[in-house]
C-alpha cells in the first residue's frame, strides 16, 4: 500500500531523514520506533506532504505522493493524527468530527459515520457539544483519531498516540487501535512506548539519527538484544 524508497528530508542544513526505506502492506500495523529526534514524525509528515522531501520516492496505492498537495493525499485515503493531537480547541467535538469529513459530500453517510464514532468513543458522545479545548488529554486524543476516521481512510498515520496520557487511557487508545486493525484499517504507528508498539504491530522499523537501522517482524524485534538494550529497558 505504501512504499518509501531512499526518502531524504532536510530542515535547513540539518538532515532529518537520510535514505530511509519502508513499506506498509494492506491490512498491517507497522510501527516506527526510535529516540526523540530520530526523524519518526518527519517521516509521517513527508507521507502526508506536510513537509517536502529533498529526495526519494513516496508511493501510495500506485500513486506518486510527491506530486500531491496535502489535501489531495487525504482524498487518496491517507489520514494523519499528528503528535500533540491538534484538535480545533474553539470548535465543539461535533464540529471537529464534521471537519474531518471535509473531503466527502455524502451527507447521510457522514452523519452515520459520526454516530459510529460516538459509539466507538462514548466519552465523545457525552461531550459532543463541548469545546474541544476543554477536553482532557485522553479525550482530545480520542477526538483526533475519530476526526481522522471521518475521512474513511485506507491508511491511518498515528503519531505518538500515548504521549502524555495516563496508563488506563493508553490502554483504551490501544484497544481502539486494535479494533481498527481488525476492521481492516492499515496503520503506520509512531510510538514512544516501544514495547507497547511492538506488541501491537505486525512489523517494525527502528530509526536512529534519520536512518533505518533495523526492520522485521515485531515479534523478532522485541526479542532483539539491541532493541531491548536501547528501547525496552
């Protein structure tokens, strides 16, 4: 579904990604782990075209993403839940969800999907008329995921969904990620909790200083001595 070849991204004179190679197959959860500043978020931003690659190929479902604008990437079926959630704080929960479906025109189906999100995230249903900025961190993360799902993505990019959340809320978030996976949503997951990420994913990649240094089945990576020493304590 997604193929990244020799992806290079610079921020000024700083190389954030250097010749990175990664692939995501339909129906998988693929995780990308690494230390802060390794380039994980940059890779997701390059896929969604928020940042421009200096070099390399980004191919999604046979289409060259480097030729597309960010809104066109969403139209293609890619949704990005950014680090820090980035909900529209002065809009209600319901308005945030409606804006997540801005690429669609099927009014009845949008209404049905919104109701579906309220069933999956009952806390959002209770707060549908509340301003998003007044939600707790966990509720904002749920809203960010639900908003992305309103575009009916084929590929969901999740950037640090557990960041700053209490353990019980993290458990809820990852339960929902597992449910989405079972429903057939393909997921590329960036996650600071390497153990949880690898326990959730089918395959994984390890990114260090902008370069992919390890990859393989998640079950193999979690047993790898280098991964254990660097990321699993």
